[in-house]
C-alpha cells in the first residue's frame, strides 16, 4: 500500500499553489468540484526519476473529511501539510476556521506523522510554537510561512523544492528535521534566508554556517592542545587518500602540484602503513585519529540535522561558484557519502560523472589547518589547486561540535596575504617559528604574531624566518626543519650554509611587542633566543628534498619518517635512535640498532607498548617511494590536535 501525504487546506488558491509548486501537480476543475462535494480527493504521484517513490496525496477541505481520512489511514500517512488559521493572524478572514485546524492537529498528535504547519502570519506561528499545548512533539513539526509560497516566484520555487527534497529523502529514512529545539522560528526558513543571501551578497568573506540552535552537540571529551612539535601525540587530523589521487594524470600533474601521477594502489598501501602506526600510537594514549571524510560524514549524515547540513554544504559550494544552482538541486538528494566523494574527488562514483577538479593535496592536513595551543586557524591557501580545501575545512570548523569552539574565526589576514601550515613549527611551548615563503607572506606573519600575542598567553616569542625556502621540490619551512625533542633536524642549505638569512624576532611585552632583526644562520638565531638544542645537520640534498627533515614527532625523540632518507636515518642512529619497521604480513614490529655503521636486528614485538618506553629514541620508518611523488612527508600528512 502506497504511503500518503495529507494536505488540509480550505483555500482553493493555496491548495493549487502547494500542489503545483511542491510536486508539479495541477488540480483539474472537475477534481476541485469533486473536492467541494466530498470534502476530500486522492491524487496519485509517481516520481519518474525515482520510480520506487510512489504515494498518494489526500486533499481535505473540511473537518469531517480530515477526521475520516486520519482515522482510516493513520498508518499510511507520513506527512501532513496543515493550514492552521490563528486568532492573531491578521491575514485570515475566517477566524472560526481556527477550530478546524486545531482539531486536525489534535488528531495528528497521537500518530508518528511529520506535520508542516502553514500560515500567513509568522509572529502567530512563533507564539504557537512557544506556548501552545497542542504541539507536544515539536521535533516532528515544521512551520512554513505561507507568503514564501506565493510572493516571490524564484524564492517560492526554491522553498518548494526544498520541501519536496525533504519529503523524498524522508521516504528513504534519511530523517531531515530542520527544527529548532529551543523554539526559535527557523528550520527550513533558515536555509531559504541563506539562499537569499548568497544571491544578493558580494562579500567573499561571508560565512554560511548553522545557527547555534541548529548545531550538533558533541558526545566526546575532545580538547585541543598543541603547545610543541614533540609532546606525546594523542589526537590527530588526517585525510586518507581516495579517488582524488587517482585523477592526477600527466596533463594535470603540475596544476595539481604532483611530481607525476602515482600508482594509486601502492600510494594507498604506503599511506595505510603510516595510518596503522598512528592508530597504535594514538590509541595507546587514549586518543583518536580524526579523518576529514569521517568528520564531513558525521555532519552530513546526522539523524536530526544531516540534510540541513547538506544544504549548508552545497550552498557554500554554490556561493564560491564551484557548483551551479541546477547542480545544487541535482545533488541535494544525493547520499552523504556520494556528496563527500564529489566534493573531494570531483567525480560521482555511482555514475562516473565529473563535477569538479579533484583536490588530491587535501591529504596534507598540516597545510590546510593550523593548531597553536588551543586555537585552530584556517589558512587561505595560495595555489588554485588547493583553494577548495578552505571550503571543506571551514565547513568542519564552523559546524563540527568538537572543533567549532576552538576555531579562530575572528582572525583575518589582508586579501593580498596568505599563509600555510607547513611554515609553522612550535619550537617549544613559548616559541613559534614561521617560515616566510611564496605560500606565507610577511604580512600574514605579522597578523598572526599580533593575534597569538593577544589570544594565547603562553606564546612569548614569534620568529619569522626569511631564507631561501622556495625550491621546485619544496615550499614550506617543514621541508628544512624537524623538531624532534632533544634534537632538531636541519637541512644545511640554506639554514646553516648561508650566513645572511633574515630572522624577524618578535617578543611579547606587557603592552605590545618589540622587534629585533638579525642576519645569520640558524645557530645565530638559537644563540639570540637562548635556546640550547642539538642540531643534526642534513647535507644530503636529495634526501632533504625527499623530506628527510619533514618528520612527524609522536613523542619526545620518537619520529615517523620516510625510508628514502637512509643517510639521515643513520645520523639519528649514531645518536642512539633505534629503527622500527612494521611488518604488514606478520603484523609484528621489528627493532634495529645502529652499530658499526650498520643496522642490526634487536628484537620482534607484537605490541607497540613493549618498546615505547619513555627514554627510548625511535625512528618509525615508512615506505615512501610513491608518497613522495605528491611532494610531502610525514609532517605534511598530519595535523596534531592534542599533545599531552
């Protein structure tokens, strides 16, 4: 038996309007005569593009027919569009009809029916929502301001299609409840308001975000805290590479910032090795790996607000001119996982249709978000290939309950300035190093310095490093430097070999800050800062540009790095570091010690806890022959969120 949508409306004009706008149905004059005689009629509807969705519309125009329909068909009714005339409604002439609407509403309270209440008076609807005892189940009720269905043709079409999509998706059990639990008069109307704004505003910095009462509540005890590059890693943000990487080809590799197209399966296999090690390390510390895809999925598939968030997500892509309005309507009924794949890889995996260019560099989460102590910053990405990453990350930062309170959304840089996270290194709890490159401007550096001095008490010193950081095989400070605890890995050229690097030292004062500019090498900078740390000098250029210094420190003196930098790894071995390799086949950890210029087998372990001692120095060696083609290392592929 087909499901049923009940429309209770005594105005012929509005009845025709609802049917034509929402479902492109027109009511013939003969049917209207039949409605006048019987008090109810049935119109069957079949969606040609979704033939599995067939249902009946039952139209009622008086109390008796509505009561009969509800009593006989309550198990079939899934939605009711109810015109409720209110005594405060100055637009209503027939005040006595109020009894009709309230009576039908009472009948619907006992059934699991989603009710749209339609009226011409917004204030009266809000009063009803806040005060009426009739509406006991607010989470199953949505108000519709009737003028949005009659005044503006363009807006009315949008509004009606939104309701149509709502009903279609609920038939698929997606549960879209655009409802305010606090009683504020919003819901679907809020999405309409956003739609109006994106059509009328020219403000490129306009943020499309959910209102506070329409946001998801957090069920975790997550706390952002990243005060150094080397404290023990608990929570981390990554992006497991997907189809977007497979779309890199010889003709677009330069535009997408890859050395060359990758072997997709090997690329993912090598990344999985990196990922599996992070799982063991973070779980041992009671933490979690956050993945961008999973965070988007949590927002777009949420039981109560998933479809609302899908609207916000798509409107952002329309507003930034990545999607057209027609594509918005095409994709609003797309499954969340498919929509996420389109947003990242640019391709619909279900039918192979292309919508957008891929964003394969999204896996470098170090660049597209910056965590400093208890603040998250969203860098304005420099290269066109990465600009869409801003939209995806900002959507998460504005709406995900674990992150939105930490997002420094009040921080802004001038339009001509930019910065990226790979240029940021937390040297210690009070010192932030920022590389000046073609990705990070000195103007952005000064804005960040002033902001962190005002907002982050622990930061006392910010250093801008103006050296020759730009090279065809590098782009950020983390290519040249890795802070690993008692040591700093440093690429000799240019930070040690060139004596006229410029270092801008900003020191926080009680009121404002002071600036000192020095010329010299990195040792001169350490002396000026009063920092004592042992430098491990990397002079092998091939290894350095294959990210030998680009290490992820997971605990003091414990790092993840590619296996391509064997000479650099040997330098660490001479300092007492043990090498760890995870055997995927045996699911075992194999430890090696460096002795007589060779790595010698020590032992095999089944559990990472067995050798992760506080005083041990460890190198987790990651296969990286395919990963390096994307021009990034272990530091680039990771954004720590909590260190303890």
